[in-house]
C-alpha cells in the first residue's frame, strides 16, 4: 500500500468512478468527510489521464424502495438514512465531478429495489439494451481496472472485490477515495489487500 504502480499502455485498462453523488458529499444526507474534495481530485485526474484508459465508467446509487436498506434509526452498517432517491438532487453527481463525466462512456445505476454496494450490481442502457458493468468491461476486453470514488469502506470496497473476483487486475487509487470511518476503512483495506487488490496512494504511472 502506498507504492506507485507502474504499468504499460492502457489499451486493456478502465477507470471506474464510484458513487460521487451529492448525498455522499458534504451537505448530503449520508455525507462522507472529504467527498467534495475527492470529486474535485477525480475531475483533475480524469482530465489529465483520460487518454491512458480504454474506457471510463461511473456508478451511482439509484434508490426507489430499497427495503431495509433505509431505516429511521440506521445502524450505519447494514441500514442507512434515506439517500440517492431517484429524481432527487441527492442522487445527482456532485458538481465538482462533472468535468470528469464528459469522459464517461456509461453510468451503471444500482439499488433501485434493494441494497446494492458494488458497481457490478448496476446496469446501464447502451444502444437500446440493458447491460451490466461486467458485460460492458468484457466487450471492451478490459483486463485491468482502476477504482476511485466514495466510500472507500463500502461501495469502493465492494466494487473492487467483485472486480478482483472476476479475474480483473484491480487497483484502488486511495488519494481519489473518501471513507466513512477509520475502523471500517482499515477493515476494507485489509480485505482488499488480502484479495490481491493493489492499493496505491498516488495514481499509477
């Protein structure tokens, strides 16, 4: 962790921008400290490095009625305050990440009727068809993914673990993430490291 990862050309590499939405940034219903700053850093990174990726995708929480995922008295482990409801400002991407979205090829929305942490549970519409993130990456022959976004200890963690399980070489760009709490961040980093996921404190060269 914390070591820069040097790799070759990115013709088989994608960037995944996870859940950089208003409700997860300062002022949102489930705000993560540093979320707005991460949104800005992601935009700066994408504007400088988009050409190094074969594809860039984003994920988004997109809740209508996710059942027990929402709670009046959340435990902040399995249940949460209502957030990212379809059609609300909280579900929109944070304004600071909008420059990066110009380079995003698809947005995978997840959790309409259930809890959904991993971007691999999401779907996008492309060419009139509903497509999963896994399908989208396979069709582009993606072998490596870099992951940025919110929150390190929840949706970033789940997305990274699913990518690694799918046999994709996975890197989490820690400087481009924000997490909820130190104990759960530490547990997430340990789980990702154990799964063979690269954890870098600077974007890879």
